[in-house]
């Protein structure tokens, strides 16, 4: 059915993202509101180091208030509005894992929730890691855990890892590594 | 840094989801607001049919207002609050693709955006499809496209498909099919 959209109005602005709401009016006179999250985008990091026993991935155990639980996920962080992707990736990697990377490989982009948000995430494989920490955000509770990459692939496939960006980052990294070895 | 959380207040309620905001007050007296999307959850369908030339997947081309563009994605739909997953999956499959499935396989769950939302998605592989349409939602613009599954796997790996739930659903289906064939 055809409908008209009102101009959006901002009902909440948290600085890093905001909620805009518009009113849809249908041909039969009914109307309803639709909310759209306006978001500056985010980076997702896949920090990997080669060891004597194969590739290790740096994962986070992070307490997520929205879920009221600690989950296993890749390091990630919100962009500042207009910030370039690569400086954001290096900053978030240092803040969240205490390492910098000498090499970043672009693993493509994802929309985590395009039904109601314009957030776009850029994924990077980050290698050649060296310690170089930055202070973490003051409302984050994070623990870095190094895990065998093969185990994490298995957990992402099986559903044991539920964070969507992490599943995508792990899969694209597995494909990238298997193609590099050909 | 330690902080105190206020009780959440709802700043917008769209029926299918709402935005709650709480105030964090830090030990040094600073404070800021944090928004959390409260969401009833959603189903993601991977509708597949075996043909003479291999597996085909039913994808959607859907206009997404938040992005102001038409994207390629799997059928999906928001749960009613408290609705069981499987009836929701069958209803959304019929509404969005015009088919019902005789077989559903649970492909696990994902959080699309746990940094700011409690939305949980359950993914289902849907097979043994027969035509049995339900009316679509009146604000959706959807076209169903049957595509070779192998092509969609390639597009999800490469980044040509950007919708996160779709990338996860396609990967887990590829793993499931390869394990079934063993």
C-alpha cells in the first residue's frame, strides 16, 4: 500500500548514535511511526598472530549491558562521525587489545541491522601485532583472550558464538587464509 | 571507572521495538546517557530447493528505508512479543516468499547488534517448499529471487552481500549441507 512519510524528528541523541522517528500515513488514513537509528559506522578487527602451533586470534570477553551477560566477540568500535576507517581500526585495536598492527587487510563491509539502522561496519584482518596500548573507554569491561583460530571457526559455525559481526569476520578470515595458502 | 546506572526510561516505543535510555554517573561526577534497544527477536529463513542444476536459494531484493537502497538479503521477520520461534518462521516465510516449508532445521542464533540492542535472531534452513502465500506487510517492498546457492556463498564471502544475518545464514547452511553429504 502507498504511504507518505513525514520529515524525521530526532527523539534521542546519545552522541555516538541517535534515533530518528518518522510518521507513515497510509492511503486509508491509518498511520504509524517508524524509528531509524542513525549511526556513524564501526570497525571490526580480526587480530591474528602466527605461533608455533598455528594461527591464534585475539578475542574479547566483554560484558554487554543490553544482554546483561558477558559474550565472546571480536574487538570492534564505533567510528567518530566522519572518521576514516583505517585510523579508527588502529585506535580501536590499541584501546581494546593493547596491540597495534603493521598490516590491515580489508575483509569487506556488513550492515548489522539494516531493518532499522544505517550502521555500516568495515572488517579488517589485523596482523604483525606488537604491544602498544591506549586507555580503554571508561564504561567498558573487557578481557582479551588468545584462542586457537580453528577452535573459533568451529564455534562460529556451530552457533556457540552468537555475535553476528564475529561470525562474519571469522568466516571471511578463514576464506582469506585458505586462499592465501594456495 | 566505576559508575552508577539510573533506572531506564522509555523514550520511544514503536510497538515492535522500543528505545530505553539510562543515565550513567561516574565516580568523578561526570554523567552520560546510554540507549538500549529492547526488541522481541526475529527469525531468519534460508529457503532452499533442490533442482536439476543443484541447490537454489530464495533471496529477497528489499528496499531498506534506513539505507535508502534496495539490498539482497534472506527473508526475515520480527517476532511478536512472546511468540514461539517456529510458528513465527513459518508465518514470515509465507508472507515474504509465498511458500511454506515442510522441514525446518535450526541453524543457531545470533545477536545482530549486542552493543546497543538485545535483539536475538534464530536462523532456520527451510526446505520442502510448496506455494502457500500470506499477505505481506503493507510497508514492505519485496521481490523474491531464486539464485544458485553456490553463487550466493561466493557473494557472501567476498563482501558483495553486506547484510550480516544473510552472511551468517548462508555460511551455516553451506556447512550443514557439506556435513549432510558426508
